[in-house]
C-alpha cells in the first residue's frame, strides 16, 4: 500500500462524522475474520493506581490484510476523574506510523460494531426482538450497530434510573425503525427477547440467567475485569460461550472467570473466539434453541480495523495535521 512520509494527527471531531454504523460493522467484521485466520492480537494490559485512584490500559493488534497495526491506550480516573483515549496507527507493511488519533468519538461506534458482529455471527437469523440493559453512550452505540445486522421489530430498554431509560427509549424510537420502549425491570427486558445486550458499568449480574429462553443470544460488553461480571454463572453455563479473545478468560473475562471459580464450567467451555466463527474456522450457532453468549471485553482488533477505515476517509478529505516521526535508524545514530 502507499505509505506517507508524514503521519496525521486526527482530532475526535474530525473523525466523528466520517462513517455510518454499518460501515464500522463491515470493517470490524473483516478485522475479526483476519483474527480467525491467525492475525496477532493481545488482550488489554491494565495497570491500576491507588493514589490518585485510576488505571492506565492498552492493547494492540496487527491486521495483515488491512495493512494496519496499532495500539489503543487510555487512562481513566486519576485526578481529572475522566478518561482520554489515544490511538496510534501504523502501516503493517512498512512499519511506518500512519496516524495518531483521539479515539474518544469513535469509541461507542467501534465497540457497538463488534457487538453487532457478535449478533450477526451467533444470533438466530429470524431474531426480531432485542433488549438492551444500559442507557449510556455505549448502549447507543450497541443499539445503532445491532439494527444494521438484524431487522428488529421491538426493542426494550432497561436501566435503573427511570428518567434515563425513558429518555433513551424516546430518542432511539425516533432514530430507528423498530418500536423502542422502556421497561421497568431487567427481567421484563430479558423475557421474550431474541437478543439481549448488556452495556453497563455494573459489577454484579444485571439479570437472572434462568430467565433466558431457548434460542436467545446474549452480548455482554461491560465486563473487562476479573472481579466484574454483567451476567451470572447460570448464563455462562447455559450458553455456547464465545469471547472476543480466548486469552481474556485468563485475565479479565470476569463472568467466565467467576463461573469457572464456582466450578460451573471448565476451560473446555470456551467454544471458539469470535474471529474463528466469523472466518468459518469454527461453527457458530448450530440450532435454533441454542443459547449463545458473546463476551466482548474490548480488543485492538475492532479498534485498528475501524481506525484504518477512518484514516482512509480522512486522507480522502484532506483532514488532519501532519506529524513527523524520526525512524529509529536516524534517532539512535544521531545522523
């Protein structure tokens, strides 16, 4: 591919309107296909800090067919009690830097996209009802992406604050073709749903796994700490379990780790990585009455895939500010 002598610095507001949810989904699906065929990726490394309280985290991936590799890092908490996302993108053929991006605006879109890829790979083809637990920015991203891969007639939303769930439902009802309604409990949301999406910051399960009906698909995307889980051991046990990266079951896939500690499942309960299903290396759903669970803790696969798509759009539109990075051969020798 064509390389550039100068990388680009791309601001969050420049990236915000460059792609639609369906385009994020397409690029992320392609990224996971490459992972399923052996593309390198590692789960996040998370460094907690006690004083001031916060954490610094990052993860990386190489997508050879896309021709890109990158790392996504962010700090959360600390003195500002906020989070900042920094994304570095490199050319996978030359190794040269392509871009340094402010990853804030793309975060819900790329995370929503991988949730949708999970739904597309594992949910029943005729799925028509969806429930979402959560009503923040990530829930919006999940819902907008999910509606690009299935034709949902009804969407139920639950979050603990009545005003939040009602405002979210009204907003999404205007934005989507499906009927979106707020419901008064997570149980009401889960019962009768073909697809259940959790997009919360909860540390304990947000619904009872006994309530899942046969044939339901669950995407859990708010659990990326060994001590945190949005779904209970019953859900993990009943489901065909598919994580974004298998290695996360040893580090931060809290629902699986805790279910294993409780003796409910063993290591062999991991059916396949999402990429293996997308690439056709392993089967996804094999029957209409099967319960499936996609554990989406976040990887650089979706980040690099989406970032490269946005980078190409930015180059076409002549966006960004040029940055120069000295190669090591020059910097280390002083020539």
